[in-house]
């Protein structure tokens, strides 16, 4: 006899049903539980029993330990966290033959990543599992993202390096980039693109190199969208799928769309948090009365102190679009910023602003800040501090070596010449012959671009602040 379960609360009804229909057996082929008299959800949301139908309870894996919402016949039911069970059957997603849909709290998944950026891998893997895909991807390109971040879950780093080496981001080689650029050109900045869009652009690619690479590494299929399209560049979001996983289905793309909406909010949140760090840094320097400018990875001014604002007001430093500039020696302020941003691996610069009769000399020191993983390009990247002459010698030799490619010996000789020591004294101090010293001094002049000792002293005066 079938028990009357209609109208009972979900958990109570399930407990009762498990007692009545507790004869469960595992279907090895489907990795699912079968029951002889399965449960069916009615339109009212109550539980009823069906005599001649089959219900499958998947072998109860869940994407996380968070609460999951299941939609059954237009009714949302919150299930307990993973690990709970009813009648010995762990609670997971329930399929009854009606409309049943697992819903992950994507805002929680991706907001966690925004607040703890090292969790992006976990978030992308969660999305891949939810769509039965091979990998999840978050990629930044263009602008300050010319040195891109490319986060791919469960994907060897060597393959990412191979991708860069082949120029895999080129739109005439990469069907994913080509499809995206085609849509952006038409004014569609964030559609969900998938295999149909890829098929349309493949014939226009100049080479099959990327296509063949995708087959080799197991990512020929998938779908994608843009989370951010701005002057900094593009942040893209994608599912990558193997041939075994097959092309994305409409249902999988619907899940991806929900995940992408949450990921877009998370990316914007992380970028806002990164931008606020510049303001906090400026506030800290203002407290100790320093004239400081905070620069981002593009070379743009993020924030500055009130003391630095005085330099702008007097015209000692001027705005050059979103960045800064000023005439100086041995380089302009703009050139100093580019040195800190460049690939020369120079973490420190010094320059003296061109002299003016109405003020004391102004010297600027530039510091490259530590590069953080998982940044979207809006963290403070460099710090410029203006001060008066201090004649600080620490680190100057290393700076000269990095800036002018001087050897350690040549940098030391240059500093001794600046201090007014004679060639004989320098040769004695360094235990070299006068002929060897003469050759080293000529090399110093050539590398620094000066014609003699007087020019070298003028150059070093700007550095030996």
C-alpha cells in the first residue's frame, strides 16, 4: 500500500519514503541509485509516490559543501549541506524525470575568488565540473595585460608557455580570439560564443596551427564570453572541452551564462579593491609628510599625496595624459616611469629635475613595487618619491650598472671620479695599472654617453642626490 505523502515537508516526506521504499540497489552502469517505487514531485511541491516509474538518485556528489538549491516543477527547495543523508542515502541532486536543475551559488564561488585571488583556480574548476567540461579559463590580454594572466584549471603550465611561444593569441590563428573580435567589431561585447561561432571563422584563419594544438592538448570545443572590455584590455572567461566531452549543450551554456554573470561582478570587485590600495598607500605617505606618486602597471597615476600635489601646482611635475612627466637628468620623469615598467628588471631609478632659479633642486627616486600574482592590472606598480639632496650613496653603484650596463669595476671608478679622486689614487685603491684604469674610464664615458670627466660629473650629480 502506498503511503500518503502529499503535503508533507520535503525532508519528512523523504524520510518516510525511504522507510517505505527502502529497497535500494546500485545501478553500476549508470552509477545511480534505483528504487522500486520512486518518488515524484507534484506541481504543488509536495511528494507523491509513483507505482510504475523510475527515479534515479545520482551517486550523490556535490560541487562543494555549500547549500544547493534544486528546482523541481517550479519549486525551489534548499537541501542540507553535503554529508547529510536520508535513509542512508547521501543527499545530492535528485532527478525524477521532471524538470530538475542543480543551482550553484556562483556569487559565493566567485566573490570568494575576488577576495582571496589565489582561489580563482578553485572557482574555475567548480565551473568546469558543473558543466562537465575539461577546464575553466580566465584570461587577460591587451593594454596593461600585454603580459597576460592566463588561469586555466587543471592545465599544465608548460602548455600555457607553448601557447605563448606559438603566438596563439593572434586573431588570424586563434578561432576563439577571431570569433570574439568579430563580435566586438559588430558592437556585441559580451555574447556567449560557442562552437557554432568557432566553425564560422575557422575557414578564415591563416593557419591550422592553433587548431591542431587544441586537438593535441584536448581543448577543441567550449564556449566563452568577455567579462571586461575596457582601455586596460579584455578579460575573457571560457570553458575548454575535450573531444570526449563533446560540444557544449544549451543547458551547459545556460549554466556557464549564470557563472559568467557572477564572475563579471567578482572581477569588477577585485579591480575596485586593487584601485583602493593606491589610495590607502597615498594616505600612509601623506601621514609622514612625503611627496609621493603611486603609478599603476600602465604608467598611469593612481593616487598622490597633498605634498606631491604642490609639485604639480608649481609645474615641477606635469600631467601627461593619465601619466606624469618632467624634464630631468639623467632621464625625464616619463622615461624613469617606463624604466620601472619595462622588462629591464630595474627596480629603482634616480633623477634630478631640471633646475629652476626660484626653488631648491628636486630629486625623484622611483621604486618598482613587488608584482603580485592574480592581479587584474590595477594594483600599485611603482612609487615615485620627491625629496631634496641627501647624498645617499647606498645602492648607487648597482643603479649605475643596471642603467648604463657598467661593470661593477666601472661603476666604482665613476663614483670615485665624482668624489674628486685622482687617477693615480684610484689605480692604487683598485690595485690596477694606469693603463688598465685608462681603458676602464674610456669604457665608462662610452657607456654613459659623455665626452669627458666634466660631462660624467654633471651626469652623476643628478644621480648622487
